[in-house]
């Protein structure tokens, strides 16, 4: 254990003389300041240990009518993994084996106790407890990563089909609105189109959330990250919980790992939702803070300077002081062990991910008054914000070139053809990559650009792009996909794609993207 450390220990022993001796030895370790909590029986200690945060427990092997082994078995059966050192009146190999079998971290013979022996025994037990917690966290993180990878793959597959359907729906609504311009039904079409755009945004938010991020760090727009998490939580928590956002008017960015901070907000948000079984308000907030030396040093691990503060506030049941002190401990939970929610790892993962960024996390709460978790993160090296897509304005750019549209969804092919023909282009259609390659081989001198889907049978868009580049290195290919093209944008552009277009696309975005490719 570290020098000059304050820590708490419980001793369960019905002999006051033995308790007094243990206290004297602990106080003789110069770098320790120990709060010793004595209990004469296990029945007396059990409820107190459920409420109090202690670093180590000393347990007498003989406790009146029951043995320390029985108490330890019950303690471990309840899922409590805190370090336990058993004290015995005499050394015995059979006793030692029995003690270790039921889950003790160490055993000490009372007549051999000394400050140095206690220093080594306690230090070793606490270190093993810490390593067990880290191992469990790593296993939980691995399991969560595997789950998220599966969810991400499922979401990507569903989104591809859903975005294709939305493309057909939105595109036909736009074409119909052009034909009925000025008539009463135009308002109905505009409102239907707005609903479709909201649906497309929701799919994109969920794809962003489930995206597998790189391990490194980059400049992240925290306003957008909080907005995305708000969308996720609206789907994930009880319908009786109202989600509110408290964001600054200007974008706030920091250099960090977006996936880890998403996980922090997700765990805090889900916990907040669970704390409001009868409904309430869940607020996600963000602000910049400049911490002076006094404010920074009040939180271990923080340095003075510019920070961002993310907070999650609920109006739920709240916590008392005993729970607040233990809330970030691995395996500690106030939830029922049999409701499949009480793993006790969610807030431990929050703590770990925040510490990974050199930050700190605090909690303020009172019973019946809700809870507020604040996450402080250093801003780090500033990076440029990713460019925002240009807003549609003015007349759409037209053209007279020939374009090959490749998509396995007939509705999307026909819609793209109708949009492009309306803008003056000549259009050829192909249902998959294999047909597209053969068509291009025949028509190459006349085809100015190819609009290419990624996920198709027989030959997908990636292989088709490579074959098209082999036929004509100068071919201009616009990738239009219902998959999350942002995930592999760099690879696709390096493979020769001229630009990327996310489905569902509008008539305006298709017109502008294609014109930009042709004019490049």
C-alpha cells in the first residue's frame, strides 16, 4: 500500500484484547493512518459491511458459536470480493487449507503479528484484489467489445436495406413534389419527406454509435457526440424518462478516443435511466472549464488548465454517503443480483475509461434528490473540425453526359435514373458489379461516370471498382451506399473512388456530388 495512505479496516473478533493488539500493530506502521472498525460477531458485522467501504477485513477463525469459515463462506457467496485476512490462534496446515479453500486472501497467526508482517500481508491482499478487479474489467470490456462488434455488424446490414428503402421513398417523394409544385398536395409531400429525413438521421446516429473506433485519439466534436448519445438513450431507457440536452451554442472539441467517451456516457445514461423506474428527467450536459491549481488538485489525476466537463444528471432515487463511497468499486451494485442488471461493472468501466484520458469523474447525490455525475477531461491538442456538408441552395447542376448506375435494388436504380434523366443525363443501368464491368467494357469511351453501390450479389462494389480501374484507370466512380461509407472512406478513396455518397440521398445531393465528380 502507498505511503501516508488513509484506509479503513474491519476486524471481526470477540476478544477485545486481540482487537487492541491488532490496533496497536496497525498504528505502528508509520506511513499508515488506519480507521479500524471492530465487530464482536458476524451477525453484527454483516449489515455494516454492506453499507461501509473498507479496504480489508480481518476475521477471527473462531467466533463463539460459529466459525470464521462459515462467515467467510456466506460473505463470498454474496458476491463480495474485498480482501479478507483470517486470524488464527495457532498455525495449522489443515486450517490454512480450509481457509484458502473458502476464499481467504491470507491467514495470520495471532502470536506472530507485527507491524512488518501486517504491512506485507495487507499490501499483498489489497494488490491481489486490485489485480482481480482489473482482470474482471478487462474480461468485461472484451465481452462488451465483442457484443458491440456483433451489434455493429447487424446494424450495418439492416441499415443498408433500410437506407435503400428510404432512398426510394424519399426520391419518389421529391420527384412527385416537383410534378405537383404549387398544388395543395405539395405540403403533404413535403411533410412526408421531412419525416423520412428524420428516419434517415436516426439510422445514421445509431450507426455512428455502434461504429468500431480506432484505438488512437483524434479531435472529436463533443456537441455531436452528446447529441448522438441523446438519440441512443431515447431508444434505450424507459419511455417515462425525458431526455434533455444542455449544450453550449458553439462547438466544443477535445482530443480523445470517441468510442471510450461514448461508452462512458452510455453507462452513465443507462444507470441514470435505471434510477428513475417511475420516470423523470435525464440531462446530458457539456461545457468548457479552466481549472486553477486548487480546483485541479482537488481531483486526483487532474492537471491545471483547459478541460471539458460532461455531466449526466437524473431526478431519480439518489444515493446515501455509504453508496457514494463505493459506487466506482468493481462488482459493487445496488441492483438485485437476479435481475440480470447487477453486474457492478458499469461505473467501474466509466472510472477506468476516464482515467485513461487523464481525467476525473465525480458524483454528487442525496437520497430522493437524484444524482449528478461529472466527467472532467483535458482538451488536449486542438484539431480541425471535420467539414460540414454544404447546404442545398439554388438550382441543381445539370449535365448531358452518360452515366452508368449500378445497384442491386431495382427501386433505387430506377429512381436514380429518373433523377439523372430529369437533369439531362443519359443513363445506363446494371443490377450488379459483374454486369457493370461488362457494360463499361463496351461503353467505356462514352461513359463519363459510374454511380456504384457497395453491397451487391455476384460481384460487390469493391471488386467492381478494382475491375473498372483495370479497364480504365481514369474512370470516375461515385460510391453511393446504404452502408456506413464513412468507416472505410480512406480505403475507398485510395482504391480509386472519386467521391462518396451516403444513402438515402436526395435529388440535390446526387446532382451536386455527380457534377463535382465530373468537373474535377
